[in-house]
C-alpha cells in the first residue's frame, strides 16, 4: 500500500486519511497512559471551518469530551492496534541504538513502559509488530518517524497478522502451535490465545455443540499419532460407566454393520455354526439395500437401531438359506454338534481331579452331576452308534 507521511499541524477532518491525533511536542508529557489515545492539545483543536459542527440533541450541543472520545474511538475502530503501535514506533528507541537526530528525543522501552504503566515486554511486542510490518513495506521504518507525528495507518484487520500478544509464541510449544495454525489457515495469535486459556476453551466446549464437535475431531486426529493420549482416553472411558456403556453399544452396532458389509463386499455368509459359504443372490441384494441406508446416515444420526434392523434381517435370511438347502442344513447341524462336543471335552479336561483328592472340596451334588453327565454321554454314544448302523 502507499504510505503517506503527513505530520499533523491541525486535527484532520473526518473525511481525510485515518490518523492518530497527537499533541505537538514530546509524546511522553502528553500521554501518561500508553494504552489510551491522548487528548488533542489546544494547538490541535479543529478550526471552525474545517471540523464538522457537533450535532444537537434536544437543542443542546454534544459535550466536547464525548466528541473527543467518539473521534478517538473512530481512530481505533479503523486502525486497531496500529494506533498504539505508532505511539511506540515514533517514541521508543530500544537500548543500544544510537541517539542521533530525531532519535535524541525518543526514550527506551523501559522508560516508555514506566510512563504508560505497563511492562517493557508489552511495549516491545508492539515495537516488534511495527518492525515486521516495516520490513514488509506496510509502514515506515522507525528512523523516519518523529515523536508526535501522525501517518496513515493500515486497516485494523491486518494488525493481528503482525502482533503476537503471547510470550509463548517464541517457545518450542508456541512455534508448534503457530505452525499448526498456519496449516489450518488461521492466525497463529488466535491459536496461541486458546492454548494459553484452557479454562475459556473448556467453557466453550461445554456451552457450544459446534466447539465440542471441533474439539472431538481434533482429539481423534491427535490420538492417531499419540499413543499416550490414546491410553489416557481409554482409561477415562473405562472408568466412566455411562461412557463405557456408550462405547459397548457403538461397538455392537459397528460389529453388526461389519457383518452386513462383509456379505456385500465378499459375497459370502457365515452360518451360525461358523461355516463360510456363498451368499444367495436374494440375500446379497437385501444386504446391499440395508448397507446403503446405513451409509446415508449423517454423523449426528443414531446408527444403532438401523444396524440392529439390518443385522436381524440379514441373519434371518442366512438361517432361511441354510434351512432351504438340504446339504447345507445337514453340514450345519453336524458342525454345530461337533463344536458343542469340542467345548464339552475342553471343559471336562480342565477339571483338576488332583485337587479333589488333596483338598476337602467334595460335595454330594458333584457326584450326582457327574453321574447325570455319564448317563447323558452314554445315551449320546448309543444314538450315534445306532445312526452309524442305520446308515
């Protein structure tokens, strides 16, 4: 942008370029508070023919103090932090710089801060913001600025691109936050402000669903590369009954959706006994229909009920397909019986009879149960032998 250097000899009219009204002479005596725009001195009072006359309400003129506040507010509304940065840029000479020419009337950041009632660090943050903007050609360099001089200032929206109000911005953590903010296309100062005020972040998450959703997405992205955070989140969920139930419910829904998806993608079904066979065309078409409905659900919609309906429908069709195929039905029952036999064998093998002999753990009903089991096994053996002879 074009920089206009227009030292003020009188207050500018409202239609002129955006300026910061300042009294003539050394700036220190005129602005004991750095953060509040200085009141125009008598020599800067607008000439009657240049400044617009104050409007009247109910036949009375506006209070001059109110008019001054309104004009100072207008300057800040248009320029933002540049109005204060200009005060620093034209009045501060950091220690170590040569005091020559107009710089002789400038003061150190420490002296300026004492007059302003703030810290030297804050003054230097404004100084550095101006320095970066000057390097970009947005504002004049310090050397050409004179105490009390007014110039045309950039728009307020540009200010936050140069000003960093957080000391952490120069730390490793601050640099990482700034880099992430730039990658997301936002100003680093915004991200740094949030990072340094976790209480405000918590309040926004608790009060605003949109903020909570953004936080959820960020946490999920972070957990992909942060095993420690994964562990902490899992532990927190496991210790909270409501969350634990919600996770179990979602896991069940995901398993059911996976069951339907597997049929659609692989063209195979898994029978109740654990067999894997080709899915009939009718069954696969029904699975595709339910899966398309599930995929069309928004993230905000509850998938559990839809997943349950899809699973029950497809499972019923699987059972129907098994019953309608004689060969498959026989194999299914054979597999189911063999699975049960394996489980029973494993359970019986795990009984530690040595402990029965060594310890006094015997109960009368134990023997009764074993005798009943022996009778059932005998009946089963007889039935199988009979079936073998018949076949």
